[in-house]
């Protein structure tokens, strides 16, 4: 009886629509890349949602979702996670990691990371005006009005 059920099921499904069973060990990158992309999209949605992004638990969850894509070199994930670590964490280690992530994203050409990294370089702990000016000029050239304003403020000093 079981055999006839299997035959009937295969008779109704054309061969074009039937997928061969794949060995999961042959496709580890496809599934992890898809889950990484999904986690990135969910994290960005959470952080961009005005009602949710103010809650610390949401930020913590979004940070955990951004961690893996940032490790893989996804520039948007590096930029957003770096900004979160620099702004929202009081821990020195987390801020140092945030600075590094922002630097990597800025070098890859992310405008918001260039601005944020330049802004951080202009502040007291780092206080390197030449480095800050470099990154702010790059962000300004890409259209960042905030970077232009900060450059004007730096010129007044």
C-alpha cells in the first residue's frame, strides 16, 4: 500500500517541478548566506523602525543579528554595528571594536561610516584632526551635509 502512494504522488508531480534531494553538506554556504541576508534585513528593519529602535533589548537583538554579516565583510552591517557599538556601549572593548568596524566600512566607501568615523576621530579620546578631516571630506564629497557642517565647525576652531 505504501508503494502505491509513492507512485501516485510521483505521477501527479511532473519531473520539472520535482527537486532532487540534495546533500546538505554540499551547500553550506547557500543556506548560511541566505540566513545571513535575512538576519541583516531584519536587523536593519528593527533599527530603522522609530518605535522599536529606542528599546535596549531591540538594539541588543539587532546587534546580535548584525554580528555575523559584519564578520563576513558586509559593509552595511559593519557600518551599523560599528555605530551601535560606539554610540550605545559604555564598554571600552566594544567601542574599540566599533571603531574598527567603522574604519573598515569607511574604507569600503560607506558614506555614513565615513562621517561617523571622522566625527569620532575629531573627538577627545582619539583627537586626530587630520584623520577626521580626511574622512569627513570623503563623506562630504559623497553628499553628507552633516560632514560639511562639521568641516565648517572644524575650520572655525
